[in-house]
């Protein structure tokens, strides 16, 4: 397969937006014009129409994205705030070094260095929030300070004159949805206020992109835009995210733009598990043996498309959530609920998980997809490993229901 004409010194700008569900940006179909800056950015790029996050919330979505390993495979603690062992190899550890400068600007306590996600990065910058005293209820906002810290990093010539990987994570679409004076409002319901937050976030992304575009390096930099997970608005009797792996919670936008990247849309289902191999490929780093995922770089060329693969989203049990897995193949989606020994089956391309599970009414499809899922688990996933860097997931205490919905 021919590779895009990537510059030899190609760099990467990764922009992730927390809780940005798949249909929120204009480039994914929203008609509210809440992402004019992201829309303009990706207009000339490759857009993935059916991209999936790796988990239901930040702590089980971002570490897998950075390591190419599903959440249940990671050596980690058993807390909602996921601490990842330094036994895990993060993409930045393979990419960053004297020839590639790596910086990240983060926006939430979950990213604090103590949790180990910063492995490999030279600069790991936590953006302050306003107002800090309201952190406990998430009544904070910080897109302005993420953008300011990003502009500061981008403006230091020593960061971008050579190859670099720069990553910014914006947080504000996350609940609580709060009002930002001076920004357009769409109404008072939760989706209206969420879209208002997306608009606010996009505005500050636009300010950051304006500075980025002035850099000499902009012309040799690939920009990837995506989210860590989506957001539910009561489609399945649930708000926010975490806990379940419904489409609204795990489907995310994914777009790529840059030198050599074609303007096209890819309809095939795609998992963020591929981003690990993709990032390594961009920097010419050979992927370790036996990793999940594959580089998406070859299909950024016009006329190329990779074959479909099953998609899996993984939610190992934590103190607040039960174990869940979702397996998507051939237009079917299987939910595995091992804590109760039950499954759900949907034909997602047609019914978007509406109505009753088809486990009983479509026994042949259920048997076929379940068999493929069992094979995938047996052959692709490492056996459920260490918690607290030892022990076994079966020894974990049951989830505490009372606080489940209160967590980020
Ligand atoms: Zn998140």
C-alpha cells in the first residue's frame, strides 16, 4: 500500500476533547454550528464516520489510546482514578527523545502525573481551572487556559523547530454544563447546554489553531482530532457517560488533516486502538510485536481503505462500574455483561440499539457473533491481569452503586 507523501520531518498535533460525542461537531452532522473552528480545520482531511472510543470514561479510554492495550489488559490500580504501572509502554516512550520533542497540555486531575499517563513526554502541563474552588462539582472551565498554555508551548521555537508531538486535551463539554457569558445559547435543556459548552471549547481551540497556523512547522504537521468518549442524553435511560457502552457513550469523532492526507470520508467502523500504531508509524517507529491495532496512515491516501475489523470497547470493573464489553462486527453489536452472565444484541446500523435486545429473537446471529467475540477474547486479549500491580480482577470488591453516577 502506498503511503501518503508525508514530509520526512512530519510532526503530530493531537487534539482530544473530553466528552465530545460523535454527532456533536458540524463535520459529523450537527446543524448548530458549534464547531466552526474544528470544521474548518478538518475540511480538507480524512474523516472517520464510525469511530469508537476504547472505554466509557476518561480513565479507561485515554490509557488504552496511549498504550494500544485494552483497559482490562493494563497493569493498573483498582480505582476510578486509573493509575497505570510503569510496566506499560506508552506511545510517547517509543516516539519521544532527543529527535522528537513531546509536550502535552492537560485539563483535569485524572491526568495528574501521579497516574502515570505522562510516561515518555518531556513536558506535561496541567492547565489551571476557573474557578478552582468549585472543582468538586465540576463547575469549572478551563478551555481558555488550555489554549493559553498550548500557545505558550507552541511559541517556544525550541519545541517546534524539529519534529514534535504536541497533545492538548480540552475538558469543558464534560458535565456540569455551565453558561459562558458572551457565547450563543441554544436553550435550557441538557443537550442545549452541552452544545453551548462545545461551542465555548471550539472557540478556544480556534485561538490555539490560529497560533499554530503561524508556525513554520504547521505545513509539516498532521493534526488528529478526536474525543475520549461520548455523552448520553437519556437514549437508554441514562445521562452523562461511564457505566455502559451504548453507542452514544463510545462513538466519537475522528478526523485527520495535514500534508499528504486526502479529503475523504471513511464509512468503515474504526477503533481508537489503531491510534497507537498510527502514531508510531507517523514517526517511523516500528510497532512492538503482537500489539493490537494497525496504522491508519496508509488509508489517508485517496483511493485506499483498510479492511474492516471487529471493534471492541472495554470496561473492566471499577469501584463504581460493573464489567462491560462491547463487540461490534458485521453490523451487529454484542454487549457482554459478565457480572450478571447476560448479553444484549443489536443490529446497530439499522436500529441504533433502540428497542429490545435481539438475543432471544435472533438466536443464530447471537450464536455467530458470540462465537466471534469469544474467539476474539481468547486469541486477541491478554488474560485479565494485574490490579494494584498484582492480584486478580475477581478479587475486586463489587461496585458501589450509590456513587456511580456522580463520577467524571
Ligand atoms: Zn472523559
